[in-house]
C-alpha cells in the first residue's frame, strides 16, 4: 500500500506539470498561428488593395463614360442618321461593359448588380429614344430624345451605382 501512495505522490505532481506544459504549448502554438494569419492578411492587403482601388476607378470610369450625356457627345459624329447613331451608342455601351466585366470579382454582388442595372438603364434609354423617332430621323434628333429621356428618369441608376462603388471603396480607408 505504501508503494501505491508513494507512486501517486510522484505521478500526480508530474501529471499536473505535464498538463500545465500542454496548456502552455497549445496557447503558444495558437498565438503563433494567429500572428502568422495577421501577417498573411497584411501582405494580402498590400497586394490586393491597389488592385481593388484600380477596379473601383475602372468601374467609376465605365459609369461616367456610359452616362447618356457623355456617351452621345463622344459618339455623335455630324451627319449620322438616327439608326447609325443608335447602333454606335449601343455598341459603345456593350464594349465599355464587356471591357470592364472582370471587375465584378473585386466588388460585392449588390454593387455589381447596381452597375449592371445602370448599363441596362442606359441601353433602355437609347432604345426607347430610338422608338419615339421615325425612320428618317437624324442623329441630332436621337441625341435630343436621349437627353430628354434621361432627364425624365426619376431614379438615376448610374448615380446609384457610382454611390455603391464609392462606398465600397471607402471601406478600405
């Protein structure tokens, strides 16, 4: 019996010391892992932040370029018919959107949907404006119809999309 008591006097303190060491090692490993994750996130943010900012700039530029006012001014060559201008405008909007399609990776689904709605609204404005004119209408008449149609719109999808993009970029600052 004395042998068992002596053995317990040795084993219990040794077990307590081992358990304490186990807790210290687990805590140390956990803190080192957290430290490595913070370093990794810091390195990633140094790499990804400039790319995200550039993506935001590109989306803002897309939205500004497809604003009906800017789009018509940039695309309207003198002497075009309404049909020709209509085709050029739709082509410009599609090209701008397709050129910036990959930027959706850097933004939330909600922001990207706002950008898509803005592009769709511009396309709708162009198409509705063309439908209001006759076959022999000039490009100038179409441009006026587009300006009128865009002014009549109550909710400006382009302004809303710009606000969404800017607010998502401002999260990083």
